[in-house]
């Protein structure tokens, strides 16, 4: 494949549209199906497996498509409304939370997976945003789903942490015991009109700090992977806000992103894939399968975690934090590796190690989703604008004492 050179805003919009196409096409549109509106976890394999987080991104893809005139308003409205009907009536879960992976045709649990609080939150963020944008029955249905979420059920009362997951076979598992992608849980949890948790939960998780070279006082995530600094920021506009502890979470993600890039520059002699414009270590597909690449500072052994794979969604998903560096990375990926471009834009990962060139032939919904939302927020602030309008979001930030 030969590609024309592409730069700047033209490339950004091109990647945005291709990412939108994933959510337009990789969806169950059979209106007689119990799984209408469910969106694939990834392409190529597992054709009947949907990710509930992908559906959250798919709901806001409809908004982005309308704003860019890629989809008709009435068609998008109908899809949003009927997708929410699917969750109200058919998708497997408990106490308002849903299984991470479900069958695209009927909404039933797949892979004996867990009920996931964070993936449900990503879905509900998409529903809330769609509700604010479309209003009417879409807003009513989003509120029904939000009010069903029993946040207190997902709280470990002994230590005041949210659990990570639940299965009927093994009960609850894991804890959100340190900073990661879960900030949205506290905002939505404290303001619930039906099952609120106390705002002290926000104070319970650890906030470990470290420097990376001259980048100081990064509150780092355990795995150091970039998506953990992105996901809550896709929805909440943390810019120019500080919490009651004086923490600016947006600035923290800026620092963590810059550290991630610098880590790749510092290790480019070890890994051929890494470089000044090839950075953004995050969870992605690799020659070894799905892995959680990360950068310092972190709490894991990166010699074990990293294999030289780079995912374009790492840098692109940070475009609101490091626009100049992220755009240069996008230009480098597109203009250097035609093998990395396909039906839905830049693919999930590539690796140049061991005298071989490996390029993923798949796309993952949550990776295209974080790219799409962050690009749109960078260009127009659209998702921030509508999500932040929501009464419960505003109340949650107020209860947690966030201040401009």
C-alpha cells in the first residue's frame, strides 16, 4: 500500500473519521436482536464478543459523527435510544453493573468474565453524554441506567475501596487501592440519587509520587501504562481544576505523558521501535498477544512487561495533554509505516524488534475509542462539553470539592 503524505489537522481529522467508522460498522444493527447496538471488542477474531466499554465509546461516536456530518441525526438518535433499550432489557449484569464481555447477539456473559465497574462506568459515561446531547428519551433512558447502579454494593466496607470486579463464582476481586483510571467512579458514585457512596472514598486510595528525570512529583499508576492517565479525562474536563488536596489531575497526566515519551527516548537503543516520535506505552496487541506496556515511574518490572511494542493510541490518546508531541507521533506512524494504516486508520500496535517487522492486523474498540474522544476534545471539546453539562457530574465534582 502507498499512502500520500499527510500532516497536521488533515491527518487528525482523517484518523478521527476512520476511528468513527469502527463504531459505525462493528456493531449489531439487527433490530430484531436482543444485542442491538452492541459493539465488538476487536476486529478479525472473536466476532461475537462485544465490549461494554466499546459501546460507551460508540454512543459518543454518534455525536461526533453528527457534528462532522458523517451520520444523519435521526439515524444516530435511533441507534442511541435503541442501544440503551438493549442495556435496560437484555445485557447481563447485576445491581446496575454489567459483564465486561457479552455476546453481540443476545447480551449474555462471555468467557466467564467479571462484572467490571470501570467498563460499566465507561459505558454509562457514553450514555450520559448521549443523553445530554440528544435529550428526550435518550436522556431519560441514560438516567434510568445510572440510577440502577448500586455503587455501595461495589464498595469494600472494610477499607473503603471500590472492588475492581465481581463474578458469581468467586465473589468480588481486586481493589482500586491506588491512583489509576478510576477517578470517574468517585464523581459518579458520590452523586448517585439512589445508591451514593460517601465522598471519603475519594480520599482512601494511595497517591504515590515519584520523579522521572526533571519531571517532578508525578502521581503514578502501578503499571505506568498511558491509558490509566487518559480514561477519566476523556469525559471529565479537569483542566484548570484542583481538588481539595491541591491536586491538578490534568497537569499530572501532562507530566506522566511527557515522562512516557522521555522513557521511550531514553530506551531507544534497547528497542528499535522506540524513539522521539515513537512513544506512548500503553496496553495493546503485540507479537505476544495483549500486553500492558508501561513507562516509569511505575510499580512493575518493565523488563518483563515491555517487549518493544508501540501502540499509536498511546500518543494519540494523549493529544489533549501533549498536542505537539502527539501530532508529530501520528505523522510519523502514518508517513513511515503504510502497513500500520488500514480500514479504521492506525492499527493497534507495531514492533520492529528481533530483525522483524510486526504490525497488528486488528483494531480494539477501547483503543480506537480513546483516540476518537481525545481527538474530538482536542479539536472542539465536544465530549467534555456535553458530559460536563450533566447535573450528576456537576454535583459529583462539587461534592468532591473540585475548584477552578
